[in-house]
C-alpha cells in the first residue's frame, strides 16, 4: 500500500480510515485515482455506515463500490465486526487487482463473494465454485481463527490470506483454464488438476505433515492438489506485491525490480527483516515462508498469469 494523506490537512491516514483523526474530515477512497478524497467529493458506497466501507461508489457501480458490488448480497452482515474485517481484506485485494489492470467483475467467470458466518448448527464451507468464493467470517474472531490454524498445522491464517487464496482459485478459472498453452504449462509445473479434488483433500487431511512438501511447495496445504498449489502461489504474489509497495512507500525498500526474479529477491530480504522486527517484539513471524526453487517458479508462473 502506498502512503495516503488527508486531502484537507495532509496528515497521514490509513487505507480503511473513514475520518482523519487530525482534522476530522470525512474520508473516502477512490480506487480509480488510488487516493483518499473527502467524502463530500463523490458518492460514497452504500455500505459505509453498515460495514464501515470507506470507498467511493464508482460511476458504473450504482450505489455500491467496486468491492461491495462483487458480493452476492451487498450490505449483508450490517453492524457485524466480522463482516467488516473480511470486507476490509476484500477491498485490499480488489485494489491490488485494479492496480494490476484486472476487473474481476467482467472476467469469465466473474469474481463473486458469499460472506457467511458459522453459527450454531449452521456451518459455512469455505471454498470456490465457478468464480463464487464462499468465506466464513467467523474466522475474523482471533480465537476461532487460532483454533483453526493450530488444528490444521498452518503457520499463517488471516482474513486477508483467506481472501487472497480463494481469489487465486477464481483467477485460475478465469485466466488459466481457457488458455490451452497456459494450461499445459500449468500442468508441467503444478500437476494435473483433473485429479479428484475431494479425494485429494481427504487424503491431505489424513496424512501427517512430515515436511516433504517443502521441496516443491510454498505451504503444506499447497501440496494437497494442483488447484490449491496455484491458489497459494497466487496469494503469495499478492502478499509480496503489497508488502513491497508498502516498504517502498516508507523508505524501507528500493525501486521496484524489473522482473520477477528481482522482485522475489527484494521480497526475500524484506521478509527476513519483517520477521526479525517481529521477533524483536516477541511476536510471531509475519512472513513464515521459505520457498525453494520449484515453489518460487510456481509463484513466478502465477505472477506472469496476473501481469501477462
């Protein structure tokens, strides 16, 4: 994320701020200009009050912003802190896609989100189908999320990570599957996605994590099935791109490299610094990834599919 400032007093503001804490100006984010504006400058998203959405409703979006209009039920979860957390993550991803020149609403299939909450006997199955991403906003609760992370043996689990990963499944369907040449190259690197998905996941959850996945995958989950491998690689592209942009904005990284090899090298150095900073505070590593060459090549493929 680049540095954002209040258009009234030039104080630093955050990506999701509704109000400038320095001068009290009501703020909105205009994804088209990638800048913070005053809320009075344009029509704000209809979810502003209900879900703390600080985006401007685009001229082609009606009453919803570019992010909220991707929901199957825009405005669902009014007042819910869990829904707000996942909406914030979704806006960050939509902003990244826009910066890469991708409009997920016009893709084939279009990207859509179903944000639901597991509660009582109602259990939400996180997943993807024909561009529809289903997410369980209950995982915005730190205790629920930590229990899931620990039970699955994952080093990293966040709402933003969820959105980026599941968006990767949509991206595969929209960009890879319809291109014969790209699909062939995908299968060379990731394997044959025609492998039964349900059986592969069942087998994955039954086996013990012995660390062998590290030779070729970015994460243990990536080894479950080629689809999951691509989704994890795609999520890593968004992780490193956003983090490097933020680092450059605050003088912590140099000018962007011109190819993926250089970009990944910059990220690797930054990741070590981020982890050391966190360890200095006694906190968990924010970047618990150490991919080897085969996994890096998969991330490079996802990067090429996103930028090519």
